[in-house]
């Protein structure tokens, strides 16, 4: 599993020229899945995301989690996180899980983020053509790749 976590001031998802969802300060998480991922993988990554201390405390130090800061969460499925770019100029997505594998993992991801954060998680629509707009705060962008987690 790969997740790109962006601390944001605000974010929105537009589908077919209509705003589908939006959040204020919090995290936008782009999530990609591969066939080897399991519900346990999802749970572990969600725990990392919700507890990651990347929000400023009263002293201006990154010491608070999204939960501590009262931030919102937006989760977007993005298979292109598994783009293989070693050969040629056209990315290959062969490592990205097919929809029948990734859809249940994404649904579990959204549910687990909500459970752990204690807040509803906004989303886009799985597989839709989406326009995601955000104002990255900091900027703070963190990448989690489970192949590197110990």
C-alpha cells in the first residue's frame, strides 16, 4: 500500500463539474493498493496516518496528530501511485491492484480512518474522474510505502 498524506488548509473534490465533497484544515490522503495488501495492511497504515504528529502545537512545533488538532480527513483512491516508470515514457500500472481487490481495501481504509479519528472521512467516488483541489499547508507532504515499514 502507498499513501501520500498532505496537510491542508482546505480541499475539495469535483466530479462532473459538481463539488462532491470538501474539507477544512486536515489531511488529504491519496491511497493506492497492490494485490499483496490485506486488511491488516490497511489497519496499520490508518494507525500511522491518524497518529502522525504533523500539526503544530501552541509552540509552533509539529507535535499534534490530526485527531489532536481536530482536523478533517479526505481519502482518495489513486491507483497511479503504483506507476512503474523505469522503462520508457509511458507508466505501467501492473503493480496496482485491480478494482475487485482495491475497492474493498479502499472501503476498509475509509472506514478505519473514520473509526480511529472519531470523525467521518470525506471521499470522492472510487474509479471516477475527479478533480482534487487543495491548499497544502506548510507544505507538508508525507509518503507511506508499506514495503518500507518495519
